[in-house]
């Protein structure tokens, strides 16, 4: 493969999270042992927030709605509609079935939503109101009966009003004004709601991500999220200004955000490098995008589009944009990505905010084996079977013989007992020669 780095970033090494793990483990243990009092203590200590009730009331939701301009309310409703309709289509694509796999043996599959889900909506520097639709609306589309949503208090007034309104529109059954590890633990243990969740979803900082990881097994989780990643594939037909802007737009997520351009055109690669400073100059002075681009931004030149596609699949990036000709070829060829954006007319920003497909996606190469959050994450796919007595003649004998080959005599006896009951007097024929 012919590869030339016009700009190479630092390798994205797995971080040392040992200190984070220890902190989060201690917090979760205290919360489980001491209950809601420990959660209150952490909220007071970390967020200076200790209201009489962490559960947001209907009156508070109504006040948040009233405080927002009509345009903002309409935009939130539009984004929710896009996300919910996409999630509804995903739910419709899941089919239950039943068939007779052997005369007298009926097998089937059912899709059962989990009873309770917990959705974390980040706060911090940005009001991540779009994340409310991505997690909460998707859970409700899956048929989850009770969704608890948490978001950290912005100030003495609690959750950012736009985020709070977004959580309500998305269909959250209970909203808690809690952030960080204390929010994740409260949802998992059922603090303040009496409804421990079965699955946790939603992005967050490293402490939130670690809390979800440590609770995995006790509850399900969507993904173990790392820093934002965005990769653009471009040929000579691409608009270098749009490429530069799209790279920088994703770099503002955080100091470790990785943004990569893979191009078959030296002209495009060099033009983008020249335009990046101009794009950065349009961001607020305190934006972290410049730092992220300097340390983790890359521009890679390949000889062919086949090489570009192969390299992109090796990166297995969270977001992949294609600004090149023959979009159908790229759609058919690329395999490893969280979400794919085809053509310059769309961009990761649209996916992050309003176009519909979910923006909670795999990072750090996990796109090579999994996708992101979707209705299926909130649904258990379970199987069942029923049999006639006559079917035992074949199924029972084969199962008993396989069990004896494996050395599992107890399993074999289950088959023998049924054969003796259903076919009295007939030879069992379930022994096997010594191997």
C-alpha cells in the first residue's frame, strides 16, 4: 500500500485508567452500600447540588419549556421526530419467527424489551440536548416501559432548560438532576426511583464511561465510549474548505478528539492543511479544537481509492465521511465504521444533532466488530422450543449419544428418561462405543 502522511498525529494509545477505575469503584461501592445518602453526598461534593428531590417535577419541566424560544422548542421537536422515526424503522426490521425444524420440533424467536433503561445525557461545557433524543427516544421506540434519564445540574437552577425539555420530549418517564458517577450509580441501583435499570446508555466523560464499564454484567451498556473520532475520505472532486471545516468541527469535542483525512489527491490534502488555520480562526478563543488538531489530526495520501478504503477500515473510525465520486462504490466497499456519511451534502454535525441515525457510536477500533446504539440494545432476543413426544425418538437419542461422547452422563439420562417413558419396551440405542 502506497501511503504518505502529509500530517501525522500522535498514536491513539489506550489510556491508563487505573486511577479513574479506583475512584469510580470506591464511589459505586459506597453508593451501593449506603444507598441514596451516599449519592447525595457525592452530588453535593462534586456538583454543589443537593435539592430536596433529585427527581425533576412536571412544573420544572414546564418552566424549562416556557423559558426556551419557540424556535428552539421547534428544533428540539424536529430532531426528536427524526431520531424516533429512524428508531421506529429499526424496531420494525426486527422480526419474530417460529418454524418446525424437525417433524414435531417447533423452535422460535421473540424480541422482548428490557423493563427499565437508564439514559445519561452529558452536561459540562456544552448542552448536549441532542443526546437526549438519541438515547431516550430510542429506548422508548424499543418498547422500554420505564426510562430514567439523568443530566448534571448546570447551575443553581438545575439541568439546562434545553436539555431538560429535550429529555421530556424524548419520552423520559423520570428525570433526575444528577451528573457523573453518582448519576450512573443511582440509575443502576434504583436510587430515588425504586427502579434499578437493566441497561445504561449515553455518552459521558471518562468517569461516566468507567462507571458503565464497571457495572457491565450487572446491567447492560451501549458502548464503552472514548474520545470522538472522525475520518474523511476525499478524492480530487472534494471541496477542501468543506473538508477542513468538517475536520475542525469534530475536533472541538475534546482535547483528545481524533480527526483524519485520507485522500487520493495531493492537491486536496495540501489545500486542506492550508485552510485548517482559517477554519480554526472562526471558533471561539477557548475552543479546544486547535489543540486536538495539532496533536491528533492527520492527513494521509494514498495512491488509489482501494488503498484509501482499506486504510479507513483499519482505522475502524466512529464517524466516516465520504466526499468523493461514486458514492455507491464506497457504500458497498467500506465495512468498519460507526456511522457513514455519503457525499458533501451531509456531515457528522447532522448526525450528531438532527438527521436521525444514532450518534452514540463505537470508538477506539470497536467499529470493526460492533455498531452503535440502536433499538436492539434495549431488546432481548430470546428463543423458545416445544416438541411432540414422537419427535423425542430422534432428538432424544441424538442428544443422549452426543452427551455420552462429551462425557456428560447426567445430560444423557435426560434423554434416556424420556425415551423410556414415551416409547416403553423399545431399545434406547443411546450408548456409544468407547472412543
